[in-house]
C-alpha cells in the first residue's frame, strides 16, 4: 500500500542551522524507492524552498502554508492576496515600524527595516537565553542573503502569496483586529521573530485544506498519509493525515495530538521514524 508523507521544513526537515541532515536525505530517498510519495508542506514560499531542500527529492510541494501546490512539477493551485490589500497592509506596517517581507513566487521582498527588526528580536532571545547573538545571526544569514537578492527587483503587489511580519512595536491583537476579519492570521510562527509577530494569508488557506487537496488529486485517503511537524501551524496538517509524528523539539500542543514523538530535528528524528515504520 502506497504511503504519502508530508514534511514541514523549519524545525522538522531542516535542523536549527537550516540544513537537511544527511540521515534525513537517505531515509526519504529510501522511502520513495519503496514506492511511497514524499511532499514538502511548509509555510515557506517558492524562493525559500532552496536547492539544498529540493535536491533531497520530492514528488510535490505544498508551499506558502497551503497557498501554493505543485504535484509532479505542475502547479495545480496558487492563491494570492488582493493587490489593494497588500498595499494597505504594508502602508500600515510602515506607519508602525513593523518589519515585513512579501512572499511571492517571483521573490522574497523585505521592507527596509526587515533585517533590523529581526536582529532586534534575535538580540532579545540571545540576552534572555544567554546564547551568542553572533552565532544566531549567522544562522539567519542565508535568509538575509536571500531577501537581499531581490532588493533591486520590481515588486508585483498582485502576486503575493502571504506576508510575514516582524513586530515589536504594537500588540499582535491590534494587527489581528484590523486585518483578521478579511484574512487568515497566523500568530508567532517563527520563534526568532518574537511573540507579537506573525503572518497574513488568504482566508481559508491552511495545511489541512492543502493536504486534503493533494490526497483527493492523487486518489489517496487520510489513512494513506503521515506527517512530520514541529509547530502549532502544523496542527492543521495533522488533522488531515492518519498518522502524526511530532519532533522532540515540537510545541506541547503538537505533541499532545501526535501518534508518535520522534527525536529532535538536530538528532536524526526523521530517519529514526521512517526506519521504524510504526504507521504500518
């Protein structure tokens, strides 16, 4: 019986340094060689799904938290925010010194204060935890380099999948109150961005709906599906699959609904679970 596995990226497929462990690469390739399917299921948009991730080998991609779906190299679904709304949101963020980046399939477009706001939050975490600010900044450098690549490109505000924001100036609840009725609001999805940060996405888009779309498209059932995740935004993905695997570094909420808790993303958790085949 063919199984299909959905892998979150940050904190799951990628370790704390943003890299895919060699053990995960080997295990996923063996999983596919056995006749199974492997899909990325991430909040990242297309430009953030970098070559080192794609080179693992996947049968499809759920990106932008469900707003962008690729099956067998064919784009089968792509939802975007309305242009007028994007302009309104970034104008609001500009007035309140909220950093942000626009996630588009054309690129990742950061605000002028984006890197500064991220580093402000990283410094807070560094001071609180006693970790090295420089080491934490190095781990984020790939992201800064990625957004810098698009600094001189023209932004198509009508082709934005979602908006991630880095905020330490106004409460998240104020942003939610202003935009939450029209859009899907995600709260604090990236730990390094701080507790008042989040994402703004198309209403009705989430990992559960996206996984259901893929299963229906492929004529597979919930019982055929397994998922690996670590964050509260993976709760929706877990609702759509028959077997749920949380990383040891996962949130308490995700662990509470998991069928299995595997090892940490830094400690071969994916490989260990795939080798056990507890879902069979």
